[in-house]
């Protein structure tokens, strides 16, 4: 196995983030992680002794989880067909388009790296990413609540959200304001930091919000490792600060694609 166990462990939180975002579920994403870890513990030589360790880890993850992901796609396709008319669905991204989109936009891999991970030529990776971005532009508008105590960051997030064609239904800097806004505005998705004004916890604020409504949550934080341990109830979608606009756009789009707003179903 390349490097020490500690070197491999450094990459696991971000692999866990990717797995959760890919399937839109903490539970299923973490199941993928268990399958991956069991595979490399059984056969450490799956991760070659040469090459980029992070790229190798993601490649092995895809190799060992391909069958599991295919089963997930089959299980979710039929209910979606029955519930959501074709013209009303938020996203028609194929599984491979979603993989390419998240690997490039969220995880920051190069086209060459993504081609290696997915066993695709680089030209096909570029075509898949272009198609995915175009498809994301067809998403229906959603109401989005921003929970962020830094005004400039909140404004930047709001700008990105509005450029996507969505509506910011409120911005909150502390726990009480976040819960009150969520109750009043019924957002379709919540974007939240984990550290809020006055020492409030964004995690606790989100927990209180989710007691009243069921919506996807994207945590936008400078401390992603705190939310990616796999040891407790944790978020499905996590973006690391400082973030690139494309990363936030892709995760918002994936969250809304996997969890369409009630008004659209």
C-alpha cells in the first residue's frame, strides 16, 4: 500500500464527502465507504505503490463500489419516474455525469485524473462535464436559506445562488434567526456554516430547523473534517471554505436533484 496508514486516513473524510454527495445520502454514502475500506483491508495491494495517492484512492473506491452504485441507480430510478413527470424533473444527469461533475467541481481533480479514476478518455470527461453543466442550468428555481455570520461570505453565497436562478428566502447570522426564518419561509434547501454569531452552533441550528421541515442541507465550512467522521448523524453535502463558486453550484444542484422541492413533485 502506498504510504502509511496515516497518509491514507487523511484522504478518507473527503472520499466520504464525495460518496455522500454522489448518492445524496449519508447512510448510503457511508455504506460505500465501508465496502471500500473492507476491500483495501482485505487486499492492500489494490492501492498501487506508485502514482498520486489521492487519485489512486478514488480510483479504487470507484472500482470496488461500481456494482453497489449501479444497484442504487436501479432502485431509485423507478420511484422517480412514477412521482415526477419528465418535464418537471430537476436534473437528468446520468450517473457518470454526476461522478465527473463532483470529481471536478467538488473534489478539484483534473480532467486527466478523472479519466484515470473512471477509466475514461480525457476527451470524454470534458464532454461529460459540459453536458452536466448544461443540464444543471435547466433546474427549476428553489427557495434557499443562508445561515452564515460573515456578511461578505453571505453576500457572495447569495450572489451565486441568484445567478443559478434560485431565490434567497432569508439570511441568518445566529441560531434563533435561522430557526425563525426557516419556520416562516419554508426553504427548499439550507446552506449553513457550523460556527455562527455569538458562538452559536450552525449544526445545532440545523438540527432544530430539521425538526420542523425536511430539506437537504449543505454545510459550507472551513472545518469539513468535523462533519465527515462517519461516527454520528452528519450532513450529506459539505463544501469547504474558501470555496470555488463552481463547487457550491455543483453541490446545490446535486442536492436539489436528489431531493426535489415538494412543490415540484
